């Protein structure tokens, strides 16, 4: 059934698709191979657990076993990922986050579970570049401190000059939240109104 026929048959149509388009960051090296959205890993792991054929898991692309993983972000998605990676046999698993544990967007319980699984947290650190030739081999990060609060009350993060350091990584998992897809484009209905 087409979107147009739905509109003709009903007074209102609500499309509630969820938000699955991963946010990105713009730093040097973002185009290197082996920088993967956390949700890709989680979906592959779940499908494999259900007995599905998952070629990218089977070829090692989305299997964390024996990998040296750096995860970026600190929400519930990345907490699910880091615990899954530990269960798959990744070591070490390091989570870089630009604030402290009290400011993580994920639940405190999820962070605690990750720590109990052996995930290493590097707090007050912000990625500034991905290093490597074709695939990422390390993340260059800088230490930060929290500065003046903005209008919402959230303190701005400020880089500490000369504080750069590298963390070995193969792969890098990013989980910076999600943005909505272009629903008017996906449905080929340019006049479709969407909310924020």
C-alpha cells in the first residue's frame, strides 16, 4: 500500500519510525575503515545469537573477539555495546567520554555494569583524530575540563592545551546518539510534515 493511498483512506496518518541514523563527528581520519556505529555491532550480535547468517560477523568485521576496542560516547547504546564486546572476548575495551560519570547520558546502573565487566573508562577525554593508513589503529584524544555553563546550565567542555594522547584501537565504535532519517525523502513525499 502506498503512502498516498493511506492518506486518501484516512484523516490522519502517524509515522513513528524511531530514530536510528547514527550521529557522527567531524575529525581527521573519520573515513578510515573499522570505525563502526555501535548499533551495527549490536544488531549483528543479536542476529547471530538467534542463529541468523551474518556474513559481517562471520568474517570478523562485526565480531569483537580478541579486538582492542575503543568506544566513544557514554549513553545506553554504547554501554550495551561494551558489555557485549566483553562477553564476545574483546580485550581491552576502553570507553572515552568527554565528561565525568555523573554526566553520562546512560543510566548509572548501565555504567556500573560495564565497570563490573572490566570496561576501562577514560573520562574528560575528547577524540581529536583517528590514526591509521586504511583502517584505524589508534584514537588521538585530548584531555578537557568543564568550563562556564551555557543557558541550559550544562558546562561547556574546553580542551587542555598540550594534553593529547593516543589509545590503540581496532576497531573504534561510535555512539554519539541518533538523528531522524529524512522521512519525506524516504517516502518520496516532499510535502510530508515532520516534527523535530
